[in-house]
C-alpha cells in the first residue's frame, strides 16, 4: 500500500490515471519561462514532462485519509462513462479506480467524507457512478464537502463566463447535482474544521471556490492544495499560473501564501496532479521556492 503517516493521520495514494494530458508546457503554463523547462528537464522528465514529445505528464489521483476514525477522500478524479464533449481525454473512461480504492481497503460504503477541493471536471468525477441510466452517489454514506463559491459559480443556471469555456460541460449535472439532490452535500464558506487535525480553507484564484486542506497533527504538517499548482515547475516559478486559472492575480497570491506557509512550517505540499513521488517539501529561495525533498510515495512509472 502506497501510504505514509503524519501524526495521527494516514495518507494513501489511490490513482486513476497517469500520463499525457496532451498539452505542452507553453500551452498549459503560458506564463512560465522556457528556461525553467529546459534548465530543470533532468528531473522534470519523465514524471512531469515527456522531454521527447514536450508534453506535460500528469496524474489523476485521490488522496485517501484516515483521521479521527473517519475515512476521507480528497478529490474524486474524472470518473467512468462520463460524456465530456469538450475534454475528449476524459470522455467515457473505463478505469480501475474503485478496484484501486478496494486494494487500499475501502469500499464505497466505507467512505465518511468526500472533499472536492473545487468543482472542475477532474476533481468530482467519481462523486457519482452510472446506475443503469441514472447518475447516483458513489459513496452512499458520505458527506460531500463542496465550496459554496464553486457550487454557485459552476451552476449553469447562474450563467458565469469561465476561462474553461465549455470544458466543464455536463460536470455539474452528472457529478454534483445527483449528490446535492440526495441530500449529501455540505456547502461551506471561508473555512471548515473537519476534526482536530484537518481544516479546509478558501484559497481562491484557480476557481472562485478553490480550497486547501491543512493537516496539523503532532509535529507534522501537510497541505493538500488541489490545483493551486499542477506541476513542480510552478514551485520554482510561483507566479506561473495554469491556463485554467479564473483569477490570475488571486491564483498567484494564493500560491505564494500557501507555499510560504509550507516552507516556514516544514509542511508537505500535496497537489492533486503530481506524478512522480506525488508531493514535496519546499524551501524559500529568494523570491521563489525550491524543492527540498520528495514524499516517499512510489512513482507510477516504478510500480509493478
């Protein structure tokens, strides 16, 4: 089992997909410099960049937490059988995610809490599964924690414009509404204390409701940052946003604030999409940051 323990909390990596996201660094991170990809290619490749094709590699994974007697999932990936007309790489997948979750010792009915750090296509997919012709909650006994600002922003009835264009089409309808109609959502604002060791806080920028989950247990610290960063190149260039950030200025401010806290508190930074070792400790380096060390999770390319 690919698992670590921080304080009283165990963290298990449960993967859905790893590989190309069919985007170059220039497209995915239009504000980043060519120098960072060239100068750091020796370690960005192969886990985070396919150097031969110049295509970014990314992981779709769920972080399974066991804390205070609860079984908690942080983000639920893309999901199977979903119609994604404007995101074909994620359309009609048939992955072994639930089997991977079972190998970690968790059945859908065992899950107590699902955390959606935000409501993008690749963070809410396994919220539901196709039961005949209906989308129903995958985790029948769970409370789904969703940021209210994202719930309102992605509700198509509210007509918000987004840099994502139609990329999130159908997501609210098939992965959010069925859970909400089942009475399983808790829409939170500003912050939400889950237990003595885990707290959700608003971290807007990537989306209006983007959030981070902070773990503080004993002397250990970690922060699950969702899409605050997609690639470790953004640690080296913290002002570099992805092309999917709704509010670029807020995204940069959030990234600097959270990375600064992590550096000052020796906290493990755990994004949603890092391949390789999945998470890292960071250090301040002038007005930027550096990778100080990697988490001990096994890189996907080295798994049997």
